[in-house]
């Protein structure tokens, strides 16, 4: 007899993981303004609002901009390794971001670039995996 769930239910695990990851990524994007306001009041008092807002914008823009090169890499290394790579880059960037709160240049790399590269790998995968 044919089972209704051919993969043993593992597809629901994938969908749940994609949901959790989407939640955390959207949480980061949605809370950047709060973090930006706190940084301007404390450690980055001398920085301009436009320069600091570009840090968050850089991360959001690099995700789609690097999506096609990331997918080409994922075709070679596989979806699981690609997602792990993206999450690792994003996670290490968040950790580095905690040490870079006093430096605008540090935030560009730790927050903007690492988020952009990490999301290039993860966004393209978690937007397509539930469909496959």
C-alpha cells in the first residue's frame, strides 16, 4: 500500500526549519532601525544617520544581488551544505557585529557584508525548498 507521506514526514521538518529561519531573518531586518537608533545614541554618536542606515541597506541589497552566484555555488556543493554555509556566515557576522558596535567600518563588514553573503545563500534556498 502506498503511504500518503512518501518521505516519512521529513518534508514537514524542512518546512518548519524554513519557517524558523525566515522568522529570524525578518526579525533582524525589522529590528535594524531599533539597533540603529541605539547605536546613534551610544557608541556611534559622531556618525551620520545616512551612513549608519547604509549598513542595514547593504545587507538587504547584497542578498538578492549575490543570489545568482550563490545558487551556482549551491549547485556544486548541495543545498544542505549551502544552507549551512549561509547560516554560518550570517551567525559569525552577528557575533562579529557585537564586537564592532564602536566602528562604522566594522559594522559595514560584520553586519552588512556578512548578512548579505549569508542571506544570498539562505534566502534563495528557503524560498525554493518548500516548493520542491
